[in-house]
């Protein structure tokens, strides 16, 4: 028995089964489908007591593995897609056996082509579905009718109407549709038309059975409109509120006679006469008999909790209507206050990018031509006189009025101040010179994911970023100043809570709004920031390449606001204004860094295939859309970036560099079991090449490898132990690359747990999912003795949650038991064989 083309326990399906458990834990039923393209499945299960040509033993031989498979994965049901000749007694026997083995709550559905439910029409199953419904209808939950490939269509309601006229109940007939024109030979109906047809069917048949789509993984609408938690809520909330108000105002008599506001709140709307007669009214209160407490409590519950007006309870009814309107207004405030009030077009600012021991990059934005040209001045902070070092003649709309300038020929380990003639200024300190005592140490921060005013506070500035306040607190708590922030993507959330546009101007405005936040005025945040790109700067779980919309529009502001002042490109990487290379490499003190771009160059993950449809009828539930399959080599990085990374990992470092640090905007581990395919868990073949290179670097170059990642709104630390044998990993030491995955800086955290160690290759060290603000600090220091050549370097990683120190972990380089930096010949020979 196979699942698509492989055994159900194949490692490629580990993520599927883990996600199935998550779905079931959330109350969602998970079923499997039997048959379809798997010709012969039902011929082998076609047994009944009336048949003498098929022994029961043959049925048992093929049924037992299927039964055990359902039990092993605790599936909730099965969809029987009979697309070959099968007898009616045979399918009845199979249904009876499934119910006997799994109980009355086990869900059984069938997937006939639509004509099988019409009178006198040809179909694929061999038996009469009306007779099956008459015999075992109580055991069949519904029918996933296939309205495509010439067996009926959903371009109008005619085919479905004919089925209902044939005596079928609408609640048992689910309309099956193609979700992508590449699926099937014919019958794809555009979503706009399908939606209109389904709307008519829902109105015509109030107990309409629903919709089935074949198949999910690349269904339309695709990446740009992919679902985000909360993404559909704003239009739903507004629509529901308008409908609610319409019902309350138009059909108020259904809830009792609606009083006026004056009648409901007489104390707020008193007539002068009523005020004079107030004493008389008070005398009558003694004769008023209160209603029973229980009845009043129920009425209040229905009115306030469920929002159902009861005009016998005037005050509460008006209050519940007002609360519903208020919630809607708050939702609109969350979505629209920032974009409407702060487009950032007039924003001017400067910020620090990459700073090394002889140079510093600074980004300037100046949209006002009256402030041009801009004169740039620089001086060491210990001096009083300024030096004119640059003159910015113009800023252009082409770069959203940004300009990246570079201060060069600076002195190492020196504090500088710069000043611009448009009233912008700043300060920075260059890195210590390589080989000096101070260059043995380095401190920096890392995090990912920013969304202004999230979690939402209606009284906060719409551009406030709560996580920056926590970052300011962390910076004050560090024993030594941080040299930079390594930010691992999702600097903007263009699609949360609602995508307003996919234009280049909208992407630019999202960056401007982040930089316009008043939170940047907090102490310490003017340190250098360097950035990687991730999905929410484009679209959720982006894997659509760098030419597909909206990537070009999304890439534009990242290039101008971030990449332009990032560290240098790796040696031999494509360069020039047309290449837009966005992976970077640099060294600072005791560490060298490689910053990956995991979005621009990635393909679809390994679990998916590209296909070329043919004109034959692909069977429902087949493992591919056709018999002709074209497979690509899945890649997260693309060939040039992968080679640059492998070269970085295999290149020996200088005597004072003890750490190779790889930055990834998505987790390197496969331990995240929800959305795994968006992480390196979806690119295991490419990951293996990189992980092998990391292990060789540790064992042969005398350095330690650390992976810093983001994206997930959870923290986890993972060790990748070296192999002792082909099957066993070192579980006793701290050898092997380590990953620290942290986020968000300022966003929501996941309320459910998605991290789980599944093997000994990715060893979990720590997991902290809670917290709307998480920051990692990395402190590298020398632990050498008097003989400097025998020294070691220590890296301490600290997790800060909401500004509080939560967890620490310490590594040493070189690790005990490794070859140090002496065995380079071994490395070179083994690398050459790759």
C-alpha cells in the first residue's frame, strides 16, 4: 500500500502526520482517500458472500494493511473514490467492514463523478449509486461529486440541479471542483464564476452540502492572497456589523418594541416637567415589584453576551448595539489609522547600517527638494571641528528619496559624530582593528518580526512599536555595548491584519511607517541595524521567485532602505545595480558572518512537484495532475548563493576568528511541525549539504558554527550533533553546530505549541513559545590564558522575553575533542571530493 507514490511511513510524510495531529487537536476531522488513480484498489477489495470466485482470504490480505494504516494515524474517516468496476455487494461489504472495525462515528464518504448521480448517465464505478444509497445511506456521510473532466461542470447550476431532481438530498451532495487549471484535463472554472454559482446553489438549496476542491497545495488564489490568521477578519467584521445593524433597525419588532433613547435612559434625557415631578415618581417606586432575578439574568446574558436586543431591557439592548459598533470601529482603527494618518511621504531620517573598523554606512531620506543639496560633516567626538566629507545633490523618487552614503578611511575603535545640513545627525563607533585585544570580544542583538501597535492598544500611537521599548531595556542591561542589531526579516507585515495593496508605493509606505514610529526615540536604538529579507515583506510563505508579482514591488523598498547599507556581498557574488544580490558576508572581531536570503531565490519545497497536464482524464485523488511529470531541484538559496555559502563555510579563518555565524530568516531546524515546508524542513537535501559543510568546518577548521534564525514567533535552541555511525549521533557532548531561533521583536506569540523533536539529528535544547517580544543577545569573549595561541573563545547566548533575562547558553571555540585549526589539509582533500 502506498500514499501517492511512497510508503505512508516515508520520512517525506513526517510533516503531514504531525500537522494532522495538530488539526485533530484543534477539533478538525482528518480523513484519507482510497482509490482514484490507484487502479486495482477496489478490484482487490471487491468481495461478498454471494461471490464464489473471490476468496475471503484475498480481501483480508489487502484490507488488513489499510485498516492498520487508519489505526496507526487515528484517522477520522475515509473517502472511497471508486474509479473502476466494482460490484454493489462488494462496496456494501467494504462499508460494513469499516463501520464494524472503527465504529458508528467513523466517517465514510464516496467520490463519484457527477454523472453517477444523474439518471441513465455513464460513470466509472460500475454500481448504481441510488441502490447503494438505499442500502447503506445511513452509513455514508456525503458524496464528493466530481464536477469536472467532462462529467459535469460548475460553470452554471444545471448539473447540480439535475442531480437534485434525480431525488438526491442537497446535504449529501458536495460540489467537487478543480482548484487550479493545471489539475485535470478540463473543467476548471474561474473562482469568480464558481463563487457566483455556489451562491445561487446555497440560496436555492438551504441545506446545500458544500464544496470539495482538488487539490489544495497549489490551489487558487495563490501566494499573494494566501490566508493569514486575521487576514479575512476585517471585511468579515464590517460586513457582519452592517448586517447586524440592518436586522436590529429593520426588524426591531422581532425583539420587542424598541423605545427611544429618551425612554431607555430617562435620567440622561429628562424633560423639565419630569424633573419637577421626580419626588412623586420616587413615591411610586415603593409599589414597583422587581421581576424574578433569574429571568433578568438570562435576559441580560442573551443581550450582552450574544448581542441579541431585548427591548424589555432597554438599557442593555442599546449598550450591546453600541458595543458591537465599538468593536467594529476598533477593528477599522487597527487596520486604517496608521495608513490614513501616516503615509510617511514627508518623513526624513537617517539611520546607521553596517559599520566596520574603517568605514560606516548611513541611510538618509530627504523628500523635500528645498533642503537640497545636503552638506555632510563628520568628526571624532573628541574633536570640536567638523570636516565636510560629502555633498548630496539630489534624492530621487526612484529610490523613494533615500540616499546611502559611506564614511571611509576611519580610525578603528573610534567614536564619530555626523551632521547633515537638513538638521539630521547621529553618532557611531567603529569596530576595533582585527588582531587587537578589543577585537577578541563582540556583542550584538538579534530578533525578527515587527508590527506597529500589535498587540493592539486603542490608546497607543498607531505607529508605536512596543518591542523597541523592551529592546531599549535590554541594551541598558548588557555588560558591554551592542555593536549592531542583526534583524532576521519581517521588518514590515504588509498582509497583517489586512493587505491594502500590492503596489510598489504601498510597500514603500509600510517601510516609512515603521521608520516614522515615535518608539525610535527611545535610548540606545540608534545602533547599526543590518537586515535579511523574509516573507511578510513580500507575502506570507513566499516561494514564488523574484519575477512573480508582487515580488518586484516588494523588493524595491528592501533594496533602498536596507540592502543599500547592509554589509558587503560575498566574494565573486553577482554585483551591480541590476543584480540586486541580497545575501551578504562580513567579519567583525572574533566572528565571520554569512547573511542568507531565503526568499528571493527559493523554489517550491521538496514535497511538491511541477506538472505538465495532458488531455487524458486524471483520476480524482491521483498523486499527480497527469502522467507526465517534470521535477525541479528544490532550493532555498539558488545555485550561486549556495556555492557562496559553502565557500564561506570551507574557507579557513584568521587566527583570531573563532566563530562562523550563519543568519537565516527561517529556521534551519525541521523540528517546527506546523508550516515545516516554509522552513529548511522543506529543503532537506540542500540543508544536508550545508549541514555537512558546517560539521566539517567545526572538525577541521577549529571554529564553531552558530545559526541565528527568525520568522517563528517562538524561541528554540537546537544542537546538530555529529554522526558517530551511519545511524547514531553524538548525544554526550556539545559538539556540532547550534541554532538559536528567536522572534518576534514586537508581534503576537503563538498560543499553541508547534515545536517537537522528531529524531536525534536536530536535538532540542530549549523552547520558549510565549511572549510578544523576544530578543537574543550574543556576547563573544576571549578566555585565553597567558599563552594567547592556546586561547579559547566563549559565546554566550541570552534570551530576553519582554525585556527580562529568561535563558542562557554558553559555547566554547574550539570545541573539546576537535582538531583545532591545524588539520586544514584534511579539510581541503575532503572538500575537493564534494
